[in-house]
C-alpha cells in the first residue's frame, strides 16, 4: 500500500469483526513501530497485547466511566465533536463493545528515557510524548497496510495505577495510550475528512499566508 494512501485512510475503527488477529500479523506491525523516532534513540516504548476476555472486560468497565461523562457533555453541546450524532453513536457503540475487540494494545513508556523540556510552562506538558507517539503512529499505519482497523484512545490513562496493577506493568513506566485492534466490520474510508492545509500552515509567522502548494 502507498504510504500516503495509508495515511489518508487510517481512520478510527469502531466496528470490528470477531476474527482473531494472528501473532504473525501483529508482529509485522510492531516491527514497523520500533522505527519511530525518539530522543537519543533510547527506545522507551513497550507494548502489552491484551486478548484475555476477563481482562478486556475490566478495561471496558474502567473506560466506560470517563466515556459516559464525555458523551453526556458532547450530546449537550458542551464538548465539540465533529460529525456530531453519527460519530457519537459510533463512538458509544465502540465503548460499550470494547471487550469484544479482538485485541487491545496498551502502550507503555519508560519514564527515565523521556526527555521532558516543557514541565514548567503554564500548560500541560506534552514534549515527552515526542519519544512515544511517533512509534504509535508507525504502528497504526502498519496495521492499516496489513488490513487491520485500529482505534487509539487515551481515556484509560486516567486509570493508570489500576491498569499497571492489572497488567503487571513495573514501576518506572507510564501508560500513554490504548489501541483497539481487529479486522474492520465496515470498509476503510477512502480519505479522512480534515481541515484544509491553507488554514493550518503559515509562512514565517503564525497567521500569515500559507506555503504554496
């Protein structure tokens, strides 16, 4: 699959077939993921593949707690949600059937290997994620090329202590995301809907005319 095609069609999958995902297929995706850039080539990311039904059920129960509050606010219009009712319904289906997804991958990272340069600003610290999420994106794109649907979520990170205990994740590691994986029950999108480049890219200073096509 062409790289740009994978990028433009790797949408969030919220409906999955029950077919299991073979280890051999997942292994190819993880092999691609490890080439994601990270500071100092310290390679802090680790992955836990969860297939056990009881474990997935527990993850779903934790997930539903923040999700129910989120969707209630979204339906009241308190949270912006592109696509409104249709996407909310799909996301709600995903939340309530999370335990039925063939596999959930928990993304972990070694804290000591993250170089955080923005801890003192009056905003959330995000820089440490630069050594984590490029590998996650590699994994998502590799899954797309292999015909797998994925859904990346961070809601379960609110339950990090519980998840670490459940999965025996050692001290010194954080949870950065959870990824649902399986063969999609619906066709992949041809191209995702995103804002045009003209409103997102500026030349020299923020707000000036964008770069030429």
